């Protein structure tokens, strides 16, 4: 059952989003924890830095949505890569969405 759930946890939609992107955008820390736990139980790697079709990982989506606590947890607990490059850096995204700027600057220094 865990393997089946994990397969769904990695399924992309038309935007290239996996459930982790949605959980990050909404600040659903409990959902993020469940997704990671199910993947761990099934011994399947869950890519915390999974890119969508626009090159955005869940950390970017969380910053863009102003989910400061989610950004913090993705970085500290799950080791999300704040240096990943795409069309924009994480810091640029946070500047557009001021709630996350202070947190990301702290981690970039």
C-alpha cells in the first residue's frame, strides 16, 4: 500500500506539480511530513527538489506563496536546495513575495 501511495506522491499534473508542490504552496507541513514518510516506508526516494514545468521546486513555490514556515522546514528538515538555479533564483522569488525574503537571505549568507 505504501508503494502505491508513493507512486501517487510522485505523479505530475499538467503543470509538472507533484503533491509536494501543492503542500508547499499551501503551507501544509503535516502533508509534507506524510509524503516523505510514505516514500521512506516504501524505500522510494522522494525528490524534495522536484522541478515543475517552469523549473520551480517546492521550495520556490512555498517562497512564492509566502509560506515562510514551510520554506524554513523544507530547508532545515528536508535539506531543500536554496541554490538551485532555474529561470529565477530563490532569492528573486522571495523579493517578489516579501514575507519570505528575510528567511531566505539568512540562509544565503
